[in-house]
């Protein structure tokens, strides 16, 4: 029996603000750390519990219907003018230009997708990677986010062709950094049209718009990489969100000595 055969045929993908569910955040962190340890990664900048106490962070999880098992997920950290985005922390010492770029985009709502992981049970299916990434774009309008940043591994950088991302060639070495280890290459990406999705692949745009219009529904989904179908229970309606909360003017955005 393969790991695919052992999967539940019904799973849930849901979104929430991190501070509302500390126990779920701890499960997310535990699962993420297990995956990182497989690759010998221990010093990644977001591999801490600090983020779960920040109001500006939202979490997307892929889990069983009884919430007992988590298959993967991703975090959305909104640029709030207080806490630096992971991409700033990770690459700022190598290229300070990232601070200016984030500051400029924060005027219309900017955030970063980080901490993307999936368990071995769903490896290679896209369920723990592509699906939550798609959901993140879908709920961006609820939060008021027009720009997403992300540091992608060689495996997930291909998602840019589907989600409409561009390589940030103005930072690093044509947009690449050795991170989180000297032998691992990360690519800095950004997408700056989350509302209209003008550069998103038509297939993905259709799926994302459907999720926006139907945040609570059940759908039979096919893995984009294998001949495998699964029923996904989507629960994407966020509570107590203001789409203008994190639109920070360029002048009001803090500028420390390090960011100058």
C-alpha cells in the first residue's frame, strides 16, 4: 500500500489569524520543523514560535476533518510596519534593497508567504504545497493584500508560472540567494496584482476566483502532479478582518538606520 492509498479521501483546508488558534500554530510549527530536519535545516529565520503571537499573521493549514493530523500549510505575514517580513530578515544583510521594496509595496497592502511545508504523506501531490499557495492568493482580498513576496526553493519556484510571480532580479544575484544554507539556493519572487490576477495562469485564475466567491464549500480536486482525487472541505472565511488595516503609507512606514 502506497502513502497515497493511506490518505483520507476527505481533508480540510482552512485559514485563520494566528493569534486565534495557538494550539494549531504549535502543530504547524512541529510539522514544519520535522520537514526541515530531514534536510538538515535548523537555523531558518522563521523556525521559531514568535510569529504565532503576531496579529498580522494568518495561517493556512491542510488537515484531517477531525483536526488530529496536519498534512502541511503556509503562513501569510502582512507587512505591518512593526515586524520585518521573513524575506527582510533573511536577505537584508546580503542586500538592503529589500527594505525599500517592501516599504513601497506596503502602501497597497503587502505580505509574504513563508513556512510552506508538507508531510511525506502528501509529498508530490501538490496538496500540501500548491493548494495552500492557491488559497493564500484567494484570501488576499479579504486581508487587503495586493503584493505577495516569497523565497522559493528550487522545487516551488515553478509555481511562479501559475500564480503570476516574477523574480526580484533587483536584489541578490539576479534574485537568488544561498538560503537557508550555503548549499541551498532560494529565489526571491513577488506578485503585485493579487486583486486582478492579470499575470496568473488562466487555469489558476479561474480556481482562485471561484475560491474567493465560494470560501466555504466542498470540492473534488485532482492532484496537479498525479492521477489522484481527493475531496477538500474549504473553510476560508476569515473573521474580524479589515481590508484596509495594513495599507501603510510610505511616509508612515518606520525607517530604521538599518533600512536607510
